């Protein structure tokens, strides 16, 4: 109301803050599974605004200084009074000559053109903690762009992108995979070498292992982000049934079926006491 009826004073808000905080920078960092599981230090290169070393953020040439704006007399805004049927109306707006700062640069720095900062590609070494996942964001406070006129830096926001792994699927901090074994190995039992994130482990497959059986290796998964241990590695066994048999192999399998009471003719099961057909019938409640 004071502004409408003439009570307002020019320059009441004062000049704008000349030094402002810099912009934050978002950077995507691609990591493989082992790097996310155990943590890693990465060198990242990105364009940013850094402090002008020539003028140290002042924006003025060597030996010169900012001067008071002669349009707003250092107030940062200019006022205009007009008359209307309501009386005197005073309007204020930022000074167009100094952009509301109250001071001007008459002799700008040749390197930064008076901005107090220059753009440059920089390299930073960042430490990625163990346990980060795809989509995790890490904030590096005060590592972003320098603000205009030497203002404080913004932040760097790192967004983690985890590359797919050829063997493991990550579910939380647990790792899952499938291992295909021959029918004979599943029936007789076997040992095989398996490459985990920690190195090679010797896995024992007990005799009579069925397809779908899961072998769990505790604490062989991804490190918990809070540092409290690790997830597990779960290996699902897929038993491979041979699809092509030569005459000798087929004869051996028929002999094996006969010894187990699982006689069968080509294309159908033959009912037998205690044989495969009876087991299937019992399993599905057939009568």
C-alpha cells in the first residue's frame, strides 16, 4: 500500500547478491558387478566451471576494481513515480545497467570476461562405496561448479549404472545363477570348479541331485551398503537330459531302466510294480 500511495522509499530492497552458489552437476558412472560389490576408486572427467585464477573470482582486470553503478547509485534498482487516479504510484525494477548488483565492471578480466569463473574439463578421483546398486545416487558436497563471481561450489551427484554380468543376476545383495550339469553327474554326484566374485570355489554336487536344487554359498554375494556383512550366492542346478543317443547309449539306458524296474517301450511308459509309471501315478494321486 505504501508503494501505491507514495510511502515507499527507493532502494528499499537493496542490491542483489553478487556472489551466488554454483550449479550442481549430475554424472553417470558405469560400474561392473565386482566394482559395485566391493567398492572402487574411479577417475571421472567432466566439464565444469572453476575459479578464474587471473582475477580470483573478482571479474576485474589486474589493478582495477568494481565501481558504483551511476544509474542506480549502488541501490541495485531504479524507481519510477507515476500519477494515476489513485495518486502517486511508485514502481521499482532491477537496474538494467548493473543487473541489480549495484556495481559495474569497467575493465573486465580478459580470461573470464568479468564472470569470475572459466569453464574447463577437470578430472576427479571419487571413491565408490561397496554395496551400491543400479540407480544409487551419491552426493559429493561442494564439488560442483563454482558460482558466478567466485561463489561457493554446487554439488556433484553421481548416479550409478551397473553393467549386466554374464553369469550372475543381482537381487538385492544376493547373487543368483544357473549351472547346467549332465544327467550322469546329477545321478552319481560330482565336483566342479566355479568362479565366484572372490575367486574359484570347489562345488560338491551330491548324488541324486534333482533339477531345480539350489546350492547356497553364504557371504559370497554383494557387500551390504551399511557395511554389515554380505549377501549370499545361490546356484540353481539345471539337470540336462540328453536329446540324442546313439545305439549303444540307448541300449545302456534301457538296461539301466530295466535294472531299476522302469521298463518302457518306445513312446509310452509301461506300468510296473514300483516302476516309473507307478511313481508318477502316486505323485499325482492317480487311481
